[in-house]
């Protein structure tokens, strides 16, 4: 419940900070600064997401290879005469 309340408060502050005071009569007018920040951090964020995707892909390939090895081991045990 606290997390929901904090989230609502932070979203309300974000909207308040982005609103231009000349247009609505209240707000901080940080809209241009927010857009500048987003334009600046977008390439870094894209690179970070790309790196995470690469690591996930590598882990997925390793998991698939391990699963194939386990499957072959199970098949070898099943066909092995006792």
C-alpha cells in the first residue's frame, strides 16, 4: 500500500514538474529539461538494454545446450541394457 501511495505521489510530482506555468498557471516548467535529459540518456539506456539482452541470449543458449546434454544422457540410460 505504501509503494502504491509513493508511486502516485511521484507521478503527480512528475506531472507538476513538467507542466509549464505560463500555460496552466502552476507547475515548474521543467518539460524542456526533461526532454533534453531523455534525449541524452536514450543512447546509454539502449546500450544497457542491448547488453542485458546479449547476456540473456548467451545464458539461454547455454541452458539449451545443457538441456540437450541431459536429454541425451537420459536417452542413453533408457536404451542401456541392464
